[in-house]
């Protein structure tokens, strides 16, 4: 396991909301490690180190070694992170203990390559990504880093389905009843069409304003005749 997949931690004596708040006041992030038929381990993490891992983009599909100060290490897979609704800071992290025999569901990022080889994109089409991630079930040691979808030869109106890639051995999509769409090449709105739509919208607005003005004048005239 590379050094980039190692997270340092300090054990916590107590669990609960009050203890978690105390950890946050001390400038750290509370976390828990559970699973593998063992007692949960309550720990705290250094915020900057955690933020660095979160920013990699593959946090939830990466197996980490959590080195606990004075308590050995745990092999884990991140399962959940709670964030502050205002400042976006991590408030709590859940880790699942894993072994070589562990199979789990994970979301693997989709990457699209060779855009310059797509006739549709060359002609002004747009890559419409339907799924940024694909959920698969696999062993924790078989989690793919990403899925690469090749856009070579795709024209406007063409679609990429999950069958466009070959899954590694031991990896399978959780959706098995259909060849689901991952991305399409969509036609871009032409400039003339944009101008036409904008013109129609302006006409509608002017018409509504004219009707409102006429209605206001009629009401004013009615009030004057009553006076």
C-alpha cells in the first residue's frame, strides 16, 4: 500500500455526540471504524490530512490503512462522511473494516477519452454524461481506479453503454437487467436557433407588457368615468 493511502489517527476514549463535539473543538475530526464482527473503534483524524484524501476524487473507492497512535493499524474502506451544511468541513467519518475476503459495493469514477477523435464533438456536439460513476460489486483488492470510455468514432446521437468496456475479473455492475447508458453525444443548439428562441421570448414579453398596459388604461378610464 502506498504512503498516499495511509491515514494517521488518535484513539478516542468516549463515543457520543458530546464527545464528538469536544473532538471538533480541539480541532480534529471524529471518526469510527466498524465491521468484521469486532467492536467499533472510535478515533479522531487531522483535518488537513483528511481534506487531502477527500480531494483526490476517489476517496470512497480507496482502501486505506488507518494507523492508530498506540493501537496498531486497521485496513478500511470509507463509507460515509458528514459535512457541515454551511462551511463544508468534514464533521464525522465512517470507515468499514475490510479483509481480502470482503466484497462490497463501490462507485467507480467514469473517465472519457479521445474527445478529439469523436466526429460528433468535432461538429459541435456536446458530451452529455449520464453517469459520472458506475456502482459495482467486487472484492476490496479488485476495486478499479476508474473506468475509461473511448469516444473515438462517436457521432451526434450516438450513445455509450456499460457494455462498451470490459469489466476486470471479479468486478460486476450492480445493475444487471439492462445495458444502461453512460453518456451520449448530443446536438448543440445552433446560433440561429438560439436567436430565434430569444426573439420569440422577447415577443412574448412585449405582448404581455402590452396587454398589461391596455388593461391598466381601461381600468383608469373606468375609474375616471365613475368620478
